[in-house]
C-alpha cells in the first residue's frame, strides 16, 4: 500500500513561505546598508527632523534595497543554480516563482518610494531609486556578465547608503557623505574578491567573468592589497578635514592595518580558507568602521 509523506498531508506553513521572501531580500546585506545609512544620518548637520521621520527614511531606503536584492535573485536564478553557494536560493530551487518575486519587488519599490517622498525628500528618493537601478539592472543584468571589473563599477550602488542617509536629513549633496561613499567603494572590491577567490570554480562553471577567473588568483590578490591601501588612505581624510576626531582615526587605522595584513597574508600564503576568513573579516571591518564614525561624534 502506498504511503503519503508528511509533505502531502501537512500544508505549507505561512512561515515557510515568508522565509522565501525574506531570503530574496538578502536581509543581512540590507541590514548592513541600513546601518551605514543610519550613520550618514547621524553625521549630517543637525536639523529639526524627528526620530520617527529618520526611522521612516531608513525603512524607505531598506525597502528599496530589498527590492533590488529581489530583482537580483530573479535575474541571477540560472547562474545561482550552477553555484554551490547559491543553488539553494528560493528562485534557483523554484520554491518561489519569478512572477511572485517580481510582484514582491514592485510592492517594496512602491512602498519605499512612498515612504521616502512623505518622510524624507525628493532628492533622497531619486538617489535611492537610482541606486536600485544601478544594482538590480546595471550591475546584475549587464556588468556582472560583461567585465571582470563588474564589482568595481557596480560597487558604487552598494556604496550609496551613507549618502542617502545624509541627504534624507539635509536635502542636499555635500562633500562629507561623498567621502563615506568612497570608503565603501574602495572596501567593496577586496571584500568581494576574497569570496570570488574561494568560490572561483563556481563562477567559472556559471561563466561569470570574476577577476580570479579571468586574470588569475595572484593578480586578484595584488589588486586586493592595492585597494586595501587605498581604503586606508581614504579613511584618514575624515580626520584631516575635522569630520571626525582622534578616536575614529585610531580605530580606523587599526582596522585598516589589520585588513592590509590579512590581504598580504593571503598573497604570501594563499588558501581558500584564508580567502573566506578575509571575506568574513571584511564584513566586521566595515561595520566597526562605521560604528567608530558614529561613536566618535556622539559618544566620545
């Protein structure tokens, strides 16, 4: 007698459905973007905006970032199926349909734009939507498949949140938030190339021209060292222009020397394990760097 599995008896729970939608939002990445946007708000000149308006601005920025992530999952679903790191994603396994993912992305986009228009300003709304297009369309659809410099050029979209936070507060572009953008822009290549080195076979199988695949591991490691040095130099500028104080300078110097040291270690004693360790460290590095910026102004 044929028996029925529990999957045929027990209906799919709402939580299991919700988890698929949360997964395509890349919640951890979005959280990091929102934190850097929050620091942009904190560093901006003081205004009459309320805490509630600031929180709503962060929700709007986060909603558009989540929408961009969802579109990324749709566009990359065939690539994701070929890579060990991503083959279990909801669209790669067809646990979520393309139509439902796109509808979800549209809802997030409309909600994010509406929130920003009401609680922020037009300039912030336009810049945030441009960042969505930069990541979801320019990077994911074109650059990722076209050039090994994909993450360098496309990284600008992911570097925007501090500027968005600042503009949501002031309604205008200033030099200081552009400096914060440059910090994340310089951080992105060594962060992502570390992962690409460890997962180079996946990218090769998926025919994605990441730098370790097209130019080799050693060349990529040299580029990582160059970018970590550039990042260290950029991180000194906030102190030089009195945007931040000595506490930030000490913290950022320690973090960047650590980053450079780890990049050099990967070059002289390469291994996939070290590459992944560097990738994970770089996430903590950026988080601590922006916490230092915040703490220098509001605590120290």
